[in-house]
């Protein structure tokens, strides 16, 4: 990918612009602010962006260093994008809308100056749900959508993660729960209830895990069975929660430091993965 250098945790989502819908990608800059790019999913050029290529990057949110982002195409509002960014001073919410571009709209409630990582935002029914990791702790915020894009956040609620968690992938579910996958001692543990101790190990055959993410659902409530994408040594694999299913190798190459993945409208069961290897981003399509 010919895009500016990256750091931290990126985020990809299926957007609504274009015939098939562009892919939208956001990620932290190594030194300052955030970048957002889009992938032309159509068979014809869109302005200066050729078919099936990435746009140049838009640099914004300067003046602060971020560790991870989460980006979604919101069903609420006139084709809004919702972006959550975790930094040295909490969680920052940005929204994008036609004509106005990106606007800083919220700092989620929390302790002043707390360092957060591994964030996610999701639209679940009539609520937005935000999650982030603070050390070995999962934090969850919720906000109703009745006055969108203005939100009143409640929380955060807290749940302990396994000791020495190095990565968290959270997936808010329609029933109000939060599925969680964590990397601990280079292995992968999953639970559908982080408030319990019911963690189970998955994907043991893939080897030592360096990063993991849930595959983001398509917009408009089109959901699929939960699937994880994991980086292990020189492989990127998809891992089903079905105990009888074997991991599927999606690509081999450099060890990925972080991952993001989403289903797309480019084809049936089309999976889009972006892996960060150092300060480079690699786009994998399957």
C-alpha cells in the first residue's frame, strides 16, 4: 500500500460511497495525529483514484499521539463515519459527515490523563458501544442514538482481563454483551462474558500469536458468525470459534504487529484484512 507511515492499531470498514462502497481505513501516525484513506472498490476510477487502488492519506487530529483507532460507517446520520481514537489522555470521538469532514465531537468519560489502547466502537441496535483496554482491564461505554450525532455516554463499566494481557479485541454483541479475545503469553483466549472467568483457548495450532482482531460485520445489520483474524509468526490466519474448525491461512510474510479486518461488498464472503508490519501497511484480500 502506498500510504503514509503507520503506527498502533489500524481500523478498516465497509463504507457506503460508490457503487460497491469504498473501504475506509484509519490509523495512527507514528508521531502526531491520525490518517484516513479510502479504497476504490468499483471497476471505474473515482476522480484521481483508479479502480481497486487506495487513495492518498488525509492527515488530521494533529496535536496528540494516538495508539489505536476504530472506524465504522454509521447507520445513523447522513452517511456519517464514527471514529474512536485511544491516546495518552483517554478516548476521543471524531465524526465525519458530508461537507463538514472530520470533527472532534467527544472525549469519553474517564480518569484524566489515563492511557488507553485497543479500542473499538460499534453501532448495536439503538446504541453506540465503545470499548478500550487499560492494562489488564476492559472498559465499556454506551450511548443512546436518539439525539445523534450528540451523545450522552454512560460508563465506563469495568471487567478484569487475564493477567499480562498484551492485546484485546472486543466485539459488542446485539444482546448487550461484549465478546472479548485477548493475547496472553502468545496464546489466544476468548470469552462471551468478560465479567466471568470462562475464558477458553482457541487457535492453538496457529503458533505464537502477535495480534488478533474480530472481522467487522457489514453495515445495515448484516451479521455473520464471529470470526477472528490472527497474526502468528509469518502467517495471517482466520480462526473460527467452532472447536472442530481448523484455522485458514490467509497469507504468509512478515510478522504483523497489528491487524484489522472487515467483510466487504466486493464479492461473496469477501474478506479484507490490513496488517501493520512495522510502519508499513499491507492489504490482503480473500
